[in-house]
């Protein structure tokens, strides 16, 4: 690794396309307003649907004034449990991995605030909105269960989307018995909401039994298949278009009630229907990061090495589903300890079902773990970074598997160097700036797994020397339109401007899920394999054709570069793709391929992206106001396809971490279960002015096992580590250890 | 949303007539009213759009040195008017600490004064709220109220007034110029917003149909130009309402306070003028002890209305800070983040 003059870590250059910091291909469309989002579609004859949502958390709808709503000018229909069209799948049953139980007007029970209880369809949005208001529901209200004191605890059978609720190795009690120091702390993280800029929306059109839907979606194939099941139609009859998403963060991967209701209304009325949630309506039926109450117990020996690590999370979920924030799992896979137990208890509340939200489990769990590690380091009299190095895991704790790659030491070293960590005083409240503000430094380790979802792709080489590559991927702002095209271009030996990329459409080959930080690796591998298949066909044609300069090169092989195939042993002998296709009399050659992780690789190796985040905060000593003044993150995530996009992902993650640490919280009225800040004025996410100059360092890392591209994931790892780093910096500045997030002014005065 | 009439009067007289009809609401930029109509916490029968009325968008300097701010002057235009900002720097600072640049470009001076409380229970139609629906109760009282009032509240209402702009205006004796059926009248801005008492639904002293046409700052308000600040404590650095705020203005001669003005924001249903504190400061050295005593007096009657006792101590501290900063002197240049406690001291580094 080396630094260039600008201070950037020099990156290895991979080929002619991948590895380059290209700008987003869709960037100009977006900044000029020409990118078409779902709600921008207006098919002829379209009606507007507005869900009427419950204002109680638990009970039953006794009456709706449907007549009043229908009498309002412009209202076409009111869809209620009494007249809704039938579904072929019960919404109270799960539907595949991403299909949680949802509310689609199956009955008159109310299970959380903002649950849809009717849908009003009208000629205009305004009429539908007023119609929904006129329904004036009457309820039978039951007491809302809103917190640990009145919620129902249960033994978790699964966490997240079906993962095991407990992971354990070693003898915990023996570890604690051997410890010189015991650190035991409770941490709380609140309910948080994705708040993607683009609300959940759908424009649904039916033509007989054919359904066309425009909707922002992170999992096109899975969703199209689920909607086919709901409506009892073949999946081929469903066309889901999702070219652009205005943010997703997990909330657009999971099925939800309101979008399904839009499709039901369109079917019922035999006209296209648009349904767009309001900001407030997104606080309920479309998932959130569930609240956690976590307890961390760390045993540490006299040398500062962990003897035991116990992480328990009480995780909130709804009364009818089991998505539990897998927070305690953040303690698996990171620090070496002879005994690690991660376990979860469920807490049933009258809330909308939580779901995956950017780094689900890892974000909340890392906030607690990294805080606890900081407390343990101080208890041992060790520098927080030295303490983490003392507990560095060279193989995965528990499983003993080698990591497929792990440049975390380099992340620590480079991040600490760039931040200037070495001068940090051990004791808190030691640093002030020229203006008298308290200054504190904190750090945290970032960790995120590397899933690879099965995916397919098609690559078509065309007679004019260009290519079309296709996969049903999803670009929610992370840059898939660009990075995936770079992978395809490199795999085809073509320049980017010769490659047309089609994506965001469910009828294309399945691009997998844009989630779990796995999209580039998953869809990228499919594109690579499809591209290689097209090149193989091209090579077969050329090397078997006596008229080609490549004739007979079959044994030595050819290299695809710059739109030409070259003999591997004599690069002066080459032929353009166009010439090969034309002589073969072919309009095109089409490569199709699937991709999935080699199960043997998955069995043999532990696969994670890593990083180290260093944060500086300043705190007004009298007024308790905290601002993050510097952040440096160093991350190792395998091969980097597009450093510009990747840096943006790291920045986005770290910004999210700052927001988590200091701002974000859905404030629930404990008496009613209503969220009292369900809008962007009062639910605070960080604004530009909250965010300091940041640095994201890309640590080179080669990973021969994660996939053939060597690509790990970058979308979520940046949040992990950051929340704890900031909380630790606040402690270092003030001497106050705040264990409830977000850290507030009143915690510090 | 509910159907409504939209009228666009061509004169102030027409506007007053239309606004006097039951169910009318006056529309300026709509940055508050239209949001409320969308969520249902305002359901007017009639919008009276005054944005085309002539003569309400000027900043007029009168012969006696006072300045008249038309009701339709945009927040940003006023804050960036150099002459205005030099004479009344804490007012400019307050304006620039409010909302977001986009909102400040749209929002009007009159609208800022007339904006409604941010109390979530006021805006949530399912909650009891005496301010919105007299006699229904106050769900904020035992609810989520960490940011609610600590001064001047009653058991009927604990809401706060959210304006930044109004805080230095009240400190500087701003006057509201009002047109109504009976002609023009004037009112001290301090008397415009009403404490809840038994009638929280009566939010202001305006009579039906009355229209704010201008705000006026007296010439003497500029006497404080060299020693005045507005400081705002907020949880995020922009686009956030004050947890607490303070406007302080001093005339200091040889280290002795000749004249003092102090008002607090985010603590009550109105911008809170602290006259006892002002009186106590007058004639005293501009010292930490005097500022602490002023803070004590300013909050002497404060009591928590819920989970917000911390705001009382915070308010004391921001009073001390604002007075200290005012005594140090108004910065020559507008600071990067107006109102931020992180840019209160000369030469301080902007950390956010």
C-alpha cells in the first residue's frame, strides 16, 4: 500500500473499465429531473388511491363512513375489508423469505398505528385524500403495548428474516471466572425509520390477468413472483419496472400492504391506479429499525484479552410477526474470545413490523459492542485501539475458519495515522479547542458480512461491435447502473461507451437482491459469467474459421480486449468482434449465465468487509451541544470496482452513523403508540451542516474466495463502527458515558 | 384535503373583508399553513392569498430612523439586506438560524410571526388539544413533552411558539402594524402572542379579519447594534427548531451596562421578554456575576411542564452565553452558522 501526493491510497488498477472512478451514468438524468421514478408515471385513465390509516395501535374498526367518502366529488370507490377483491394468498401468511405477514384489509383488526384500514380511490389526489378523511373511523380501542414494561416477551425462534436467534461457543462462565475485569452495561437504541427520500409508491395497471407495476423495488424477481402469487397469476404476467429508487435502505426489499392495496384497487376498478404513501404513512407499514435493549458483559484478563463476551438483545417486533433486530449477532465474527454468546429475546409491541434497515442488527449491535469495548479498554487502562488489536481475531471466533481476506490491521493502522490517533490522552475531558469546547476522540471497528445472492444475466454481442448486457438489478442511489456496467464492460473487453446496460425491469434475467451489501458481487458475477459466455461463443466461431487470423488458436486461447480477440501467444494476430460476427453471418451472439457462491468457498471461509472508524467530537461544556468535527474511516472490502461510488457509500454509512448516534429517534407516545414526530421536520436526520470533512480510505484487499471478481460489499459497513466511535468520542470529551441513543443535550449538561 | 375557496384580493381592504369571513385563513408563502392543511391540522374554508397585494414587500426606512418591514418581505431578503443587518444584527442572525435556506427564501415576515406551535399534539388530530379544539384536553401534558414550555404555560396548554425571528424583535420593542375593519392599529409584538391561560385557542391578539401589514423596529433598537446576539440551541445544525434560544442586546459604556434587552425563545407560547433581568443588569458591570443573576431572574418563574426540567437550566445557561457574547461585541461579519453556539466566539472555528 502506498499514498500518492493527494493522500489517497494508491489503488491497483484492474483492466480498462473496472477500477475507474467513473461518475454515475444516470447522474445527469437525476440532477436534471429526467429520471423517471415510479410516481412519475401517469398511464391514461389513471386514478389516485389514498390509504386511510388507523390512529390507534390496537383494537378494531367498528365503523367507517363509506357513504360520506363516496359522496365526496371525485371519489370513485372505497375499498374496505367488506368489498376488497379476493387474494390468492392469505396476507396473514408469510410468502417466501422477504414476504412477511402484511395488512391488506383482510379484516377489521388494528395491529398498529398507520395500518391501512381502507383505500379511497378518486379522480384526483385531493379528492381521495379528503375521502379518506371523511371515513371518520370509529374504533374499539384496546390498550397499546408500547415498551418493555407492557410488551410481551417471548423466546426468539428466529431473528431478522429467519436467522438463528442464538450463536454460542466456549464456556461463558469459565471465561468470566477467569477475568480480571468485568464490564457490564445496558444500551438502548430507539425505533428508527428509513426515511428514503422517495416514498413507497406504486402505479399499477391491469390488462386482463396481466399486471404492470411501476414501483421502487430492491428485489425485483422476488417481488414480481410474490405479487403473482397474491393475485393467482403466472409470474410471466407480471412486469415490475423499477429503473430508479430514491433510496431504499432495506425498506423496498420487503413486501408491504399499501403497495399491494394499490394493485388490488387497480384490479377492482379495471383502471390504472397510483398510490403514494405520505411521509407520515411510512411510519408503520413499510418497516423500520426495531428498538433494542441490549446488555453487554465482557470479561477481560490482566493482559487486556477478552475471556468472555456475552451480548443479549431484547428486540422489539410487532404483535404478529417475528422480525427481530439481530443486534447481538454483531458480537460474532469480530473479536477473539474463548467464549462468545449472542442471544435474543423478542418483545411484542403494537407497532408495525420492523424490517431490515441499512446494516440491520450490525448497526444497533455495533453501537453497543463498540461502546462496551471502549468501556472495557478504559477499565484495563488500555488505549482503545491497542485493546482492539489485543483482541484481533486471526480466524473467525467460534468457527475457527480463516477469513477469506481481512485487511483490518491495515485499516486500523492507516485510519489511526490519518486521524492522528497516537496523541490521544487516556483520560476523558483532557482536550479543549481554542474556543473552550471539549474535544474527544473515539474509534470503533466496522464489520459486515458478504452475502452473495443467486443472480442471472444476459450479454449480447452485436454485429456493430457494441454489446447489450441485461440483468434485473436495482439502483437505489448506490450506483448499480454504473458499477455493474463497468464489470460487464471489463468482462466483455469493451469500453464502457460500447456497452448498453439494461436493468431495473423484472422481465430481465434475475439480478438478485439489492441488499445485504451484496448487489455488486451478486449481479456483477452474473454479468461477468454471461459476458464470458458470449466471448466464448465468439472465440469458438473465430478459432474454427479458416478465414480468421485467429484460426487454430483454440488451444492457446484468446484474450478479449478493446473490442477485439487477440491470440494469447501472439497479440499481433487479432480480429474485431464486429468482423467475427459479420463473417459468421450472425446479428449477435448471446451469452446467458447464472452465478452463485461456490458452496465450498462458503464452507471453508469466513467472509466479511472490515473497517476502522475514528471520530472527533466537540461538545459545548455548558450547553451540552455535540457536533462531530472530524471522521476518518478506513475500509477493506475486497476489490473496488468504482472508488468514487464506493467512497460515497462509505461517506453515506458514516453520515448515517453520526445521525444514529446524535439525532435519530421515533418518539412514541407510550399511552397510544402514536409516533409523535413522523415527519422530516421533527424526526431529525443529519443535514449537511452536521457533517464535517470526512475521509474514507480505501485499503487494498485481494480476496480470492469471496467470488471470482473479488468483490465484497460496501453499502452498510460504514454505519457499523461509526456510532460507537462517536459515542466513545463523546465520553472522551465529557467523561459521560451515554448508553441510550441518540445522545441528547440533556445527557451532557 | 378539504375543499376550500381561494381568493386573491387586490387591495388591503378587500383582504380584510375576505379574511373576516368565518373559516378564512390568510395565505402568505404557505410554508406553515399548507403543511398544516395537508395533514389536516388546518382546515380553512377559504384561503385569502395576500401575496399579490402591492406595497407589502418593502423595507422602508422612516425619517425618525425606525424601519418598517412589510409583511411580505421574505425572511432571506430581510436577513441579507445589508443596512438592516448592520442596524439589527441579532434579528438577521435569528432569521438565518431558522428553518432552511429554501424555506427562508419563501417564508414571509408576517407569516413567521403568525406561525403555529410545533406541538405534535396540536398537529395530531387524534390527540386532545385545547389549542386546536377547545375543551378537549391537553395530551401533551402527560405525553412526549421534553421540548415543551417551562414558562407561562397552563394546565390547558404547554405549547411553545417556535419563531426565532420574533425573539430579538420582542427584545427590541418591535411593533406590529395591523389593518382591520376599523382601520389601522398598532400593537407591541410582545402583546401579540398570548399565553394559554384558560383559552389556549386564542393564540394572538388579532381580531377576525385583522391583517398584519408590517413590523416596525424603533430607531432606538439600533443603539444595540454593536452588542447584540441571538443564540439558538438546537439538536441539529440546520432545519431544527430551538430547544432554547436567547436574544441579548446591550449598551455598554466603560464596562458598565447602560441598557439591556433580553428575550428567550422555545420556552413559552410567546417570545419571552425578561424585563426583570434587564432591569437588574442596568447599571451593573458587564460581568459573569451580573449575567448569572440575570439568568436566574429570567427563569425565576420557570417550572417544568413535563420531562423538560433540563430546559430551565439550559435556558439559564444560554442567557449567560448570549449576554456574554453580546458584551464581547457583535461580530463584524456574519458568522458561518448564525445562531450556532459553535460559532459564538470571535475567531472560532466552524466545526460543523
